[in-house]
C-alpha cells in the first residue's frame, strides 16, 4: 500500500473515532441539561441569551424590537433588552461568531423539516451542546500537541485529563455550554500551539492564524487581552530572541495581515456598537466596572463559598505549586505564566462582583488552565520521573480523587450558589454528595406497634388485627380520623449536630387504591414551627384489599439544628382506610468535616 493511501486511511480512522466520541459526548451533555426553553437553568437564559442573541438577530429577526416575539427578553432571562426599539446586549459577539456554524445547521434542519424555526425552540438548545463539545475536543487536541513538544506523551495526556476532569471546564462544557469559557479555552490552546512553533515556522499563513486567534480571543472576552503577550514572549529566553520575533511580526506584509485580520474580526462588533450608541467604540457594561482596583478581593476570588476557585477547583492549588517550581528553578516561561496569572487575579478581584454571579467555581480562570497546563505538567513530570512508588501511588490517588470530586460536585450542583458568604450551603453539598469525610450523628427507631413505645403519641389509633404485616397490631387511619398516631422525637436527647437526612421504611396497605397519602415531618421549637414537609406516598393499585407494600421515603433537611421536637405521622387525605406497619426511621446529622 502506498504511503498516501495509508495516510488517508489513518486520517479517516482518526476522523471516525473523533466523530464517535463527539456524538457520544453531545448526547451526554443533552441528558445532563434536559430543561425546557425559558427555564432559568436552560442553555439559552440570562447571560447566555446575551451571547446568543446575535445569531437570531443576524439570521432571523434583525436588530429591531418590532420583529421579535413579545417579551422574549424577559422570558429568557433578560440577558439582553430593547432600548428605543433596538436590540441591546452588553456582551460581545465572539461566542456567536464561533458557534454560528452550529446555529446555521440547526436552523436549516428546522426549516427543511417544517419544524419551528424561531431561534428559541428546544432544538436551538441542542446546538449549544454541539458547539461546546466540539470546541472542548478541539482545544484538548491543540493543548496536547502543545504539551507534547515539551513533555512525554504520558505526562501530556495526564495533564489534559486532569484539566478536563478535575476543573470547572467540565461544568462549563457539559452544564453551562453557552458561557464563553470553553470557547476561550480552545482559542488559548490553539494560540499556544501556533505560537510555540513561531521560532521555526514564521510564514504568512502562521501570522494569519496568530492574528485570527488573538482577535477571536479578545472579541470573545475582551479582558483576555492580557493573554496575548504569549505571542511575543512564549519560549523567549534572550533579548535577541524577542527582537527577532518582533521583526517577524512587524514585517510590512505580516503587519498588514495582522491589521486586516483584526479588522475583519472586530468589524461586526464595531458596526453593532455604532448601531446602538452612534460610536464605533462603546463600553457596553454601563456602571459595572473594576471598583475594587485599590483593594482587590483576592480572598473572595480564591476562598469564598460563592465560587471561590480553590474551594471548587482544588487542582488549581497544584497548578500554583508547579508554577512556583518553574519560577524558583528558572524554567522557561515560568515568569511569563506567573505574570499573566497575577494580572488576571488582580483584574477579576477588582471587578464589582468578585464572584461573577451564578456559577460553579470562578469561571474566569477556565481559559487560563491552558496556560497553567505547563506548570501542572511539570509537577506530574517530577512525580513520574522520580520513580518512587509511594510518591506515584499517592499522586495517582490525589488525581483520581480530584477528578471524582469535580465530576460528582459538578453533576450535583444546582447551577447557582444560594448561601451568600456562608459555608453552610457549600458544606451541604460536601455532606449530601459525600465529597469529603465527615463526622456524622445517627439515630434509628423501629416500631411494629406491638409493644409500648415512649415516642408514640397519643397511641390511641393502634389497631389489633389479623391482617398486620408482622405481629397483630397496626397504625390505622380512617377517613374520619385523617391523621395517624405520631412518632414524637425529642431531638436534643437523641442526636447532635445538624440534620440533613431522614429515611423512612414502612409497610402500607389500603382498602381499594390509596390515592392521596402523605408522610409528614414537622419540627417545632418553643411552640414555633421551624420545619415542615409532607412527602407523597405512592403505592400501586391493587386488585386485593389490604395487600401490603413496602415503601421507602427520603426527606432532606436544610442542615437543621437538632433542637426541639420532631413529629412524624401519616396524613390520609383520601377516602379510604389505611394501615401502616413495620415503621423504621433513620435520622442522620452532620457534625463537622473530618475523620473523628
């Protein structure tokens, strides 16, 4: 077989593998985000609708309010608005530019199939997953190729795996796909790859790619302009090398290519700004700005439960360790990465909203993981090259834990932190998902209603019958009585800490079909109700009266202090007689993070 034919086969094989992985991940992303259009958790809502609206405007509606569906801005989260009849969005059009091929394909499919082609129907939510997964894979490949020129294939692969699996890049690809960060990450990876070859390959084609990528980086997220010094300084060790690179970039032909490319990329944005403001250059964020410039909120950016980076992405700490190693050992690019990272931390800490709103971890760092892949790779290289079994075993354990922690947390996260500056809500995630070991309290109670029970009150509805599931007694609720006898627990005597979970198992039987039964949990302290929840009990219709069925229920508490009295009872809201037997209750509480 000739080399050309062999190359074609290899290319087709690689393309086929890529397509299979791509389609599989798109399906996963779609299953993780099955929210209807207009839901605040859906992919085109709030900020994301502000990035997206350029596409319906360009291809369907235009830029005037009169052609849009009524109140569409309100219905999808006010990510954009209408002012004096014109469409206004504060976000730049970079995300729309990058995702436009996927939007066009979706729109054409909708038109060809006769389905709703309005830019806001559920099909357009799917386009976001298609775009995000594509750019994730493209960025990962580019980053691996960049790292492979500096490290072994094993180190490069492990580094990329950790960045995807153990950081919030995963969340912003699979769960918040239309935010700008996965697209910026891909652009950063490509620019690093292309710039890394600038020493040996500096033709006009490479200059065009560099200028295109740099322009797209800025138009997607203007503050990322601070990343562009890598074009001049990546791998540069001597002043002579810097001068040589400057001479390449500022050759008349190359300079013309840079200016023309940047103009073409920025022209749509400049025209839009002129349309809404009358000026080519326009600060669209209004009163939002860097108000903490003289007292940056670095602690909040790093450690706050409201998106603090290290709290959600502990891998970042290892990246910093690798970076300090590079600086102290004078590795190439150490000071460049340190300076860009420090400047980025200062900028985001100076922003009027240091946490940057609803999110999972501090999202503004996601694209910078591409740059921080170098110190992370150095750290992995040191562990592997040391060839010390215990160190490699410990490093592998940490890596697996970080991936597991991030994946589980990302999938459990409810798309917005609701605890202010308190760690209470954050700790609830740690406990409910068992992300970290914690000291817990537990109390269990079982009653078959056969013997006296100090906690059963008033105890007058216990019924003697041969139809009991076990023994001869049941808790009986008739339509006239409505409520069963209750279990009343003096919490302070039985359990300590903060309640986070109750599991109840019991046998239930009814005459005919019991269609409206609820298991009620009420907590009162000092005659004041502090918690109430009625959980519906679902049982299957039976052809035989009083056929016993085992029921399992779970109730989650908002980390409720174990104080006062807890009352547990059944509420018969229907018109049939109900029997309950073999009630087993287990209460769990959180005391503190730790092993003992």
